[in-house]
C-alpha cells in the first residue's frame, strides 16, 4: 500500500473575529517559522473560512490533512487544545464545537459521502475566549499558538516516519 505524499495543513476561521483566527495564525507562523526544519516537500499550507466545499478541495488526495480551528466549549477553558483524529468511520467527538455555523463534522461527513476524505485527518481545536469583531488573539489563545505549531510539525514528522501501511 502506498501512502499519499501530499500533506495539507489548513487553518480554519476568520482572522477578523479575534480568537477565531487561531488557525490562520498557526499557518502564518508555519510559513515564517525560523529555526525549525523545513516542512517536507508536498506540504501545502492553506487558510479557509470553514466552507465545507473549500475544506474538501484543500484536503482531497492528501495522505495527511491537519486542520486547526477555533472551538466553543461550555464551560470553556480558553487556550486548551483538543486533538481529534478520524477514526475509521467517524470523526471522534469532543465537547468542543466549531466556531462556524456548519461544523467540521458536517464537512467530514460530506467528504465521506463523496469519497473525498484524506487518508488521515487530524483536527486541532483550540478553545477560544473572544470571537468579537477585531484582530488579535486573546492572551490564552496566543499562548497556545507556538506549542500548536510544534504539535503540527510533530504530526507531520510522525506521519512521514511511519512505515507504509502503518499510520501512527
């Protein structure tokens, strides 16, 4: 079995809704991250407003897709990161929900129905504190960004290092 070589890292959200821009900020830092090893060839960094059709287009034919999005939880813990992985039939459920009207779960189910899921899908959902109009992340979400950038880089490294046929 051959593994797809393309890796898609997608920051979902709206950079003009404060903490909802966390996915965009992670992508921006991955693009300009100094000191770390370069991302593997075939890695695509993209931002998306959460539209299911756009998400599907970005992760289609990817061996690994990593999605970073803001989440709302009740009660919340701003800055807390949830890691979810597509597990066979369904995306593992969390108490966190997307900050967008149509959630990531719906995009996954639509992609499944269309046969357009990536081989492996990992979602990092960051609990937000402020989704009001404006730019800039809250202090709690800002503190989560660099560790999240490292986690995404490690996710890619684990995927690349795993023997073909055995995903980490």
